[in-house]
C-alpha cells in the first residue's frame, strides 16, 4: 500500500467526500471558500489525507450557515456524478434494461457502497420490500455532534442516493427517516421506487 493510500485509510475520510464538499462550498458560498480552505486544502484533496478533526471543524462551521442544506445536497450530487464517471458504463447500461425491481436493487447496492466509501469503517444496511425500503447508515461523519441538533444532517446522503438511482435509470423519492445528529441511534434514509427514468433522460456525469 502506498504512503498516500495508507494516510487516506488512516484518516477515515473518503477522498470523494472532501472534493465534493469543496466544490459545493465554492458554488453555493463562494465568498466563504477561502475560509473553509483553511481545512479543505485544494492541494491535498486529491490525496484524501484529511483527518476527522479538521473535517469536524468544517462541518461544525458549515452547520451554522443558512445555506448548509443546499451545500450538502449539492455535494451529494457531485459525489454521485463523479463516482458514475469512474464506473464502468457496461454495468449501468445493463441495469437499465433489467426489470425495475432488479434495477432498483443494483442501484441501491451501488448507492450503499458509495455511502460506505465516505468513511473507512462505515457500515450500511439496505432493506427493500417491493417498491419501498430503508438504507441504514452507521458511522456518518456528518452526525458526530456533541449535542443533539434541531435539524438532521444527512442531506448529503439523501441527495447522493437519489442521484445514483437516476444514473441507473430508476426514479425514487428519498427522505431522511432517522438521524444520529438529532439523537436517533442510527441514521436512516427511507426510499420509495417510483418508476423508470425515460430513456435518454438519465443525468450525465
């Protein structure tokens, strides 16, 4: 294992999470980007070497921003798009021609893997019954707070999962069902599969 890979794994933070947050802050809060780059150093983002403490500082300040929900949702979409760009197109195209229930399962597996990739050691569990289900998240870095908050912090994951479904040609609604940041024991997203994205209308990474 290279030194960079070892540092990234020891840091516990996924590189995609860091880069997507940096991009979303630049889009939504351009006047604040320099402040956040005290921790999100552009030269180090491609190495993924940030530890949990600096990320906790970033997220702590971000939660006080009026546009926090917009930032994390956009970051989740970026993460899904960039992951799709690095994924074999064959898997995605094959999933799009599967029956909807199977396509949804393939998409949710990919989304679950992407959620786990935000932090090394994070765990997920997907429960799907017909067209509805729950994705549980254990170890969300967004929800490590000292005191329960008034609002959930899982918007990054909700936006990311919804976008992954779209990439696989599946229309689904995703909402935050539970959040450790507000005092729940785990974070969980409730989702419902609505149908197919019309051919040719899938989002492009």
